[in-house]
C-alpha cells in the first residue's frame, strides 16, 4: 500500500491551534475542572459542618438531640485515646468487623455457588425459585431476635444475620449473570471441547463476574447493617452496642461518633472492593471516566 | 460404528427440523433437506434471511438433533459434539476476559493438552494469522477484522476436519471482508478441511466455494445446487470482475431472487 498522506503545513491552521497547543489547552481545562469539583466538595462539607456547629451553639437546634461537630470530634478523640465506657474502641470495632467480614465472605461465597448452580440448572431453579422468593420477602432484620435466641449473644448470631443480608443480593446477581451469559460464547466453548465443568468454570462464572461484583459492592454495607442490628438487639461488644449505650444515656455525640466510625469503615471497604474489581476486570474496555 | 473410509464428510439425508416457538407453537425450519459435502470440499449455503440456514449447521455440530431424517459426519451418525468439527460464529464468540493468546489456547486446554504445549501451538497460529504482536491484548482492544482472525486461529488450532461457518464475516466492512476471504482460503488450502459456509451474500459464496446450495424461503429445503468451476487459487479481490464469475452470479441470483421475494412478501404480510 502506498502512503499518500497529504502533507499539511503547520501554517494551514490558525495560530494558537497547533496540536501541542490544543492538547495543552485541553489538559489545562481538565485540571481546572477537577480543581473546581474538589473545591466545591470541600466547601459544601465545611458549610454543612459550620452551619450545624453555629446552629447548635446559637440554640437554633437543640444540641441535646443533635449534638454538634465539635462535641462529636471530642467524643471520637476520647474514644480513640482513652477508650469507651465499655472498654477500648478498637476492640468494639474489631468485633463488628469480624462479624461483618465473616458474614460477608460466607454469604457471598454461598450466594455465588448456589446462584451459579441454580442458574445452570433450569429445573432446580424452577422448583426452588418460589421458596427463595418467599424467604426473600422476609425483612431480614426481623430475624435478629430469632438468631440471638438460637445462637446466643456472641459472634454466631451476628454472622448469621450478616450472612442472610448478603446472601440474597449476591445470589440474585450470580443467578442473573449466569442466565445472561452469551449463548454464542457458550456454544463456542462447547464446540472447542469444553466439558460441562470447564464450561461453568471458564465461561459461565467469568461472564457472570461483573454482575456478581456489582452485588458485592453493596453487600459489604449490608453485612455491616446485619452485624450492627444484631448488636442492637443483644450483644456484649461492638459498634452497635456503643450506639445502643449512647442512646440509653442520651449521649447524642456518642451516637454520631459511632455512625462516623461505621461510615469510614464502609467507605474503606468500598474502596478496597473497587481496587480488587479493577484488578480482576482489566479485560474490560475502560469506561468513560468521571472526573474524580 | 461402521465408519466407511471414503464416506463424504457431511451427509444430511431428508432432514427435517422442527422447533417450538416461545409461545409453544411448532415451527418447521428445515424440510426434506438433503446435502452432501465431500472431503476437502468448500460448500456455500445461500438463502433468504431467516430461512433456516444456521439450523443446518447446528444439526451437523450436534448442538441440535433432527426431528426426522439422518445427519452423518464422516459416515457415522451424529451423536454429540464431534471433536473433528470447528465452528466460526457470526457474532463475536471470543472470551472477552481472556487475552488473545489465552483465547486461542482455549480449545487445546479444554481438550486436555498441557499448557506450554498449547501456548506454543497458539503462538504458531497467531503468527499464521499475523497477530503475533497482539498476544497479550484483550479482544476489546482489537478491530473487528482482527477479532475474526483470532476466532479463525481459535478454531483452526484444533485441527478441524470439518469447518462450519455461520455468516462469519457479515459484521465486517467490505474491505476487511475481502481480506478475510483471502485469509480463509489460504488457511483452508493448508488445512484441507471440508467447509460449510452459510451466508446471505451471493458474491461471497461464489468467490469462495466449490458448490453453492440455494435454499428456499423457510421452511428451507434445497432449491438448486451450482458447481462453481473457477480455478484455484482464487484472488477474491479480483475474481468478481471476471466474466465467468459474473455469469454465475447472474444465473444464481435469478434463482435466489424468487426466494428472497417470497420471504420478503411473507414478512410484510
């Protein structure tokens, strides 16, 4: 093939519109946009906290119920340095995390395995779907008292609650992901020589993975909900217990402080999950990036 | 199993295929369909859209079984997925989460070959389709034509004796398609496989095949068979301007046109 590109002289463009200049201008605009976004994010946070603080100090809102940012910060500081009235904060956090993580891992593994199994087996899916629908219609938190009655005040009852919170979300997505697997791709694998097990392992599961990951994102939050609700209902340790005690002693700052701790942990987990997902999903086309 | 030494590669004998629509109605896709593909022969199947062309291929693979009649591969009835068969799909059937080389290795690995062995074979096939530089790319990073070449390597690496192709190049632009035709004829002449190539593009069929089967509007049955006596090796890019090619094209189109019109009128009704 001959190369017959027409040589375009730099002078053919208006001044100030060379490739380098256009690229530099675009990069500058992108930087500017990013800075504006960050500025407004921080500004809104400061305005919100400032208003809250002023409103509480001026007694526009009752600090007894709504606390104020400085009091919450004070409480967080005390908890981290001196520990809570129920012992060191880190131990409570550790207990809640242990319950959430065990519930999350077991719940999602079970959800994936059963979701894939039922997704691959039409008959079993038709038979069990009605039961899953029925059980799924139970609001999960009402199970907390039952689990505590059966499994006691310790770890097991919270793990069980976190498990049921996670299981159904992951199960549904895994099931749906398997059902959506591309039929040509499946036929291709079978003709290339894949056995049933190879087909499941190297075609069905990977293609359901993006569905499964979508559910894992939300379900760690659900696991934390399960653990904390369990702790509300009956426990000796945990962030849920701290909130419960703060409520009992009308300690608004303590309640908000506990909420902030949970928020930080949940955001951290979400961040980790996104990192793992990006790692595993490097085969996917890059999505159009939102400016962070 | 009585396997005759010189039995044709594929025989469909008075095959009918019915299937149930999602609403539970029985539809006939194929009726009294008879076709023979000799070993090493390149057969193209043309017919109006949706007439049941793809069904014939599914019967040969064993992914579907006939409602009546008999399907034989290398002289033996089809009982399941035959390892001697390769299939190239219309849509993109590559595994998007695997790199190019892992895609090509898939067949040998599924069939129990050792990993280093499969990788070496895959490299060899990628070199033959000119994609050595793209071993570590993912399918979404390649153009449509390159993805098709990966699909060809993925199929050819298993050394198929029978190659089934279901409108494999219909999603490509015209220029890429001609390049792929050349590529396919080259690979085919080396591999000496029997090919059934389903298409709705008559020129493509004539340019590639030894024999062209024209199907009727659904339910499909064979309307006529033309032997394409153009010399090989063929240069697909130029062959379409030769007088004999144009003559074939005119004759077969006159035949096919009626069916296309019938099919169109039925869809409009």
